[in-house]
C-alpha cells in the first residue's frame, strides 16, 4: 500500500507510517475496524453457513481465507455495514475471489439502510468500482466528499465473473471516525458567532458616538 502520510512527517516515526502495523494489530492508523458495529453487519443472499460479520476481520487476518461470505441462490450479494459513529471514508478494502468467483463490480450506498434486492438495482449508487481478480487486498479510493458523514454503508455485488456464486473474504475501510453528537455542533457555532457580532456592534456604536458628543 502506498505511503499516504509521509509528506506530513518532519521526523521518522512509525506512528505516521501507513505501511507499519501498530502493536495492537489494527494496522494503519485510519483503519476503521474498531468502529464497525460488527454484531449488526447483515449479508443478504448469503449461504446459510455464512454471517456478514465473518468478512469484517482485524487487520492481521485480512489475507486469511478461513472465513468468508459466499452468495447462495445466485452470484449477487448485499452486505450492510453499520458504524458506531460518523465516518469520513477514504478507501474501501476488499479481498474477494478466487478467480471467477470474484464479483464483477461493487456498488457503495451511503446511509441507505433498508435496501434489498427488490429495489437496489434501480438506485443510483454513491460510487461503484470494477473489482479486479487477485489474492491480495484491493484498495478502492472513494470520492471522500460523497462519503463525509457516513453512519452505514451498503455494498452491492450485482454479479460475478463467471462462477455460479461469489465469495468475499475481507471488507475493511480506511478513513476517520467521530463520535455521534447528541446536540448538533452548529448550535455552538451560532452562539459564538452571535456573541462576536454583538461585541462588534457595541464597539462600532462607541466609535461613532465619540465624535458627535
């Protein structure tokens, strides 16, 4: 994976190095594994032996092929992934396959929780990618402006590359996470702005009244 943060570093430190795993095994600093609500990950049209959470793995297991989700009735799959806060997404990480069990493409839908096979094909995805075959983890860099306040992602794999079913081994995300605020932050900014305006008006009035007296 390319170095993303080196230009921000003025000294050598593994904390800033995108390539190095930290001691907790979480991988890159912006890996969002800890912020996925794994208990509520849902896979639609998955084989009975599979759970959606099987593909949400810690960084050190990203290449593991022991657990996976395989489609059931055909070669399409929907995986819904809720986050525990608000996410600004930078990249989707995928390990799929093998070979013609690789999905042809993946469509990402931000904050659309209730999509299923009855309506998802008619919806316009937030962004979609063609999926390449390979045994490595592919990184798909999203348009961050479209994924700047994400509470859930729905991944739609409409078809495979030839096989009757598709397999997903690993799904991960890179980005930044913030805790959901119960009160909108904007009210704080408004209060500060009003206070500043008020002070400015008082000062202006004082300046104009001085020459007139």
